[in-house]
C-alpha cells in the first residue's frame, strides 16, 4: 500500500511539474535562435514594451523587476534563448529597460540603474 501511494504521488508531482522531458523555456531550434537574434536589430528606443518584446518571437522573456525612480516607472526585462549543439549552448541574452512603458536602453549585461541615478536621469531626458 505504501509503495502504491508513493508511486501515485510521484506520478502526480511529475504531471504537475510538466514531466521530466520538458525542455527549458529558453531552449529553441537553430532557426528560432536566428529569429531571436534578428529581433535585436528590430528594436529601438521609444518603442512600446509590447512591440519590443514581440520582436523576440521565441525564447524566454522574463520581467526581472520594476521600480519607481524619481516619479517614473522603470522595468527591467531579460530575453534569453539558446540552442544546444552537441552539448554546447549557442546562447543569446539581452536585457531591456523600459521607462513608463517605452524602451530606453538595452544591454548584453545587466545595467545597475538603481545604483546610478544619473543614468535614469539621462533616460528621462532622452525619452521621446
């Protein structure tokens, strides 16, 4: 009886977790990775958040956080995609920064804007 309950619990946990064979949300095919990379060329400052995120049709898009700085809303997003080739990952990562819903910056590394209020001031002054 104990084994049956344990087996049932394992099946339930695996079903809720999506099973063991599900791939990470950022894992994409080789052609999808090319599309994600080409999406980076389509974004520009002043775009809406929805339009900028839509430029990346595949991979994983995660809102890392949002905060209010000097009366304006700043959001940080991470877009990541990878294709696994012979146990070597071909990886794309970018960080997108939005102020009041408009793209103000992007980078391949995180920008520590909370520690640099002068950067936020520059974003504000450049905002269309």
